[in-house]
C-alpha cells in the first residue's frame, strides 16, 4: 500500500516546508517592500476612479432632475392652456 514513492513525496514536502520556514524571514520583507508600492498605486487608482464616478453620477443626477422639472413644467402648461382656451371661446 505504501511504497517508496510516498516516502519520497512526503520527504520532498517536508523539505519544501522547511525551506519556506527558513527563508520566510528573508523573503517576506523583500516581497513586502516590492508589493507595498504596487498596492498603494492600486488603492490610489481605485480612489481616483471612485471620485470620478461620484462626479459623473452627480452630473447625471442633475441633468435628470432638470429634465424632470422641464417635463413637469410642460405638463402644467398644457393643463393651463386648454383651460384658457375654453374661457376665451365662451
């Protein structure tokens, strides 16, 4: 059931694990010093995109509100116009 290949695989896994534990204190600070500026750039880009989207959304909201106000004004004018026309003809 258990052959020599399983022992080699287990021994290889142990060696890889031991190497990772021994090299982690050396490798992690180097990786962190490289990845920190990258992470900051990604976060800054996300913040800038979010701010740009907020501005675009506010402008769109203002445009829609203007259109709604114009539509309401036209409806109010169209309701007043027939009432004036019937008063003039009578």
